[in-house]
C-alpha cells in the first residue's frame, strides 16, 4: 500500500512539471506567435497623388489566443487614413487571421517607401512590419504609327495611334478619345481595356480635318481607382494629295451654230485614284443649253478616258470655263476647269477662211458693177 | 425692133417701134417673168426648208411643207412685183405727161426684168451652196428663231449676192428708162424719174434690211 501511494505522488509531481508554460508567456513569446502572412498594395505601383489601399493580414500561429489592442500603419512620407478603424481590435484565436486595410495617398515624389505596420498586443508588446510601397509617375506612351503625308480640308483620312504601357503594373480602362479640335472623326472613342506591363495596342481613327491645326487625342486610363490622361498630337498641314484623281480635258473642239456653241472633247483621269460621278459642263458667262447642258461621264479609273459633248450659249469673243466636276470615294467634290476662248471660233458653221472669203465676194461685186456700168455707159453712148 | 442682145446692151434699138401697134406682145415678158419666178421660188424653197430646221423638234418635220410654201409664195410674188413695178412706172410717168396703155408699160416692165435672170441664177446657186454646209443650232425658244435666221442671212456670202442683185437691178432700171421713153412717149429725164423713184425706194429698203 505504501509503495502504491508513492507512485501516485510521483505521477502528480510529474504532471505538475509538465504543465505547459504557455499560461505564463513572455511578451517576446507572444509576439512571435503573431505573423504577418500577407499584404496587398493597390495599385501595385502608385502614381503621384494616387489614392490606394494597403491591406495587411496577420495570423495567430500559436496555441493560445492573442489579444490585440490596436493596429496602425505609420508613414512619414505617405498619407495614411483609416487607422482609427483599428483603435480597438480584440483577440485573435489560434490559427485565425485578421486583415487590416488602410487608405494611402501617394503625395510624395517618385520613389520607394516603407510605411510600417504596427500591432499593439495587449498582454505582450507589439509587432512591427515594413510594407514596401512604390511611387512611379511614368504615364502610358502614345505615338502615331500611320497618317497621310498631307491632309486635304474636308477629306477623310486614317490615323493609327499606338498606346504602350511602360509601367511595372497593369493599368485598366485604357481608351483613346479624339478631342476634335479643328477636326471631326467617325469614331467618338476607342476602348482598349487592360494593358499589362510592356503591352501595347493600336487604334485607328478616320479623321476629317477642317483647318490646319494640331489634332489632339487623349489617352485615358485608370491606375487603381485613379484616372490619368496623356495627350498625343498630330500636326495637320494641308497640301495636294498626290494620289488623288486628276481630271484632264483635252482634244477640245468648239463649233459655232448660230447663237449656241458645241464643245466636244475627251476627259481623262490622270491621277492615281478613281474619279467618281464625273460631269462636264460650262460655267459663267456661258449658259448651258439643250441638248447637252451637262454631260455625265460617270466613274473614271486611273488612266481611263471618255468623250463628252456640251452645248451652251455665249457671246462671241468671251472666255467660257469648261468645268469637269467629280467626287472621291468619300463623296468630296472636286473641280478642274480650262478656259475656252470663243474669239477663235468661226461664227456660223462655215469654216473661217479669214479675210479671203469677203475679199472674193467684194471682188465679184466690183466686177458686177464694172460690167453693168459698162453696159449702161455703152447703151447711152449709142444714143 | 432689135434683137434680144440689144435688149441688154442697146435697149433703145430694142424698143424702137415696138409700141406702134394696138397691143404689144406680152408673151416674151411673161416668159421672162416666169423664169425669174422659178428662180426665186427655188431660192425661197431652199431658204425656207433650212429655216424650218431652226424650229423646235415638234415643228421641224414641216421642212418640206415650208419649202413648198416658200416656192409658191416667191413664184406668185414675182408676177405680183411685175405688175407693181409697171403700175408705179405708169403712174409716175403719167404725172410726167406720159401717154399710152398700161399694157405697154407692163411689157416694158417685163422686158426690163431680163438682167434679173442672170442675178437670179447667181442667187439660187449661192443659196444652195451656202445652206448646204450650214450647221444650225437647236433652238428651244421660238423667240430666238428670228434672231438666228437674221444672223444666218447676215453672212457675207449672202450679203454679196444681195449687192450683186442690186447692181443688176440698176441694169434693169436702165432698160426700163429706154422702154418707158418709147412706151409712154416721154423724154429721157421723165423716164428716168419714173424709174429711179421706185428704184431708190427699193435700194433704201434693201439697205435698211441689213443695217436695221
């Protein structure tokens, strides 16, 4: 009986020795059980004056609950908001996690910043952790990759813009908006969407310039919740489109018939693009008359030609413009003209033989006068 | 009475003794006027058919009808002018003391048209030649027809022919003077007055047509 009691006492003593010391943790020991398991900075890379969030998650890796008094995020450079939300946190159970989110404004120059995350433990010191935050104000790049050599007022042309992301983080909601300063476009905007780092995208606009100006396009995008904009400019200078259709009127013959004239000739497209709806007519002071007030040639491909005939009324000696009207594929109207000098046109349909004809007839009249005069003289002389 | 050559170059000899009988022979004067009427008709027919082409499309088909109408009108007008000229000569010479029947004056007037045959041939030939090569405009406004026709007739060729016609009328006037002297038994001066007054009126009228 006595030996059995000794065993029981020894066992109790042994149990007391093996009671975990956790009920009596030191501050260092308690802090060691609380681990910062993850953090998120959104946007990943700030731009100057961007507003974002820093989210930190902590986990109790120990076997005893840990009481947290408050949590803070401190920074001497970045502006931090929302810390008052965590002035009283509570206890975090074993194996549980808590996440703490702070609002951060990067009102600092570009650079790397390390606000520190502070956890005040009620019963055991604190935990501190540095969160890296990057501020980089590099904006998206935008460049013109295709545009015509020269523009023509009122003529539609295509412009291609390339947008690239040189940043280290992804940007969202990227779109290109034409600002329409002195020009109009078919598209009101072109949406690209997301651009990951080093990614680029092309957009094309059909623009119609109204004046010689610098066409501006705005590239708008979001870095987190922050909206940013960069401009790309395209200078516009007006000039002659070297490839456009060019109408040439030649082989012109003008015939006179009483009070009206008939002009016949050939119309040729000497340009590099099609000429649509080609019409030949005359302008003032000529007055188009029937049967051919205007002659519709139709479409002429490059190097193609067709004949025409136009009738009009004008005063002899006047200069009358012979006009060729045509359109391009966009419906823009063009006009080429040559001047007809009616002074060289013979009046009446008989070929103009110059002064030889009247002289012949004058000579015949003189001969007739001479003959008749001679006969009359002879008849009276006989008397 | 002389030969027909004398009619042209020595009318005094031609008319000498012609009007001693009761009635003069009008056959030859009628033939002369008939030839002139035919020539005038041909010229007028040519001009009328060309002028018809100036009409709007709906009337242009009347070219043949207008040509025939022109021929008939000119044919009749030739005989009418013969009578009118004779009447003028008879009336004015009567004021100058002329005596004799109207038939005599009619005969003189008819013989006096002989040179008009030559000018009629010239006029017909030139008209055919000229209008065969003319290109007429299409006119939609009828008010322009007269203007265009006037411009066509103002061609130098046609004006020259008209001038030659007047010169040959002078030749006719010379024959009429000698004829009236014999037919109306008046002096040269009176005969000249009787002929030259209507002749001058004709000349002025012709001149006014081109200048006006």
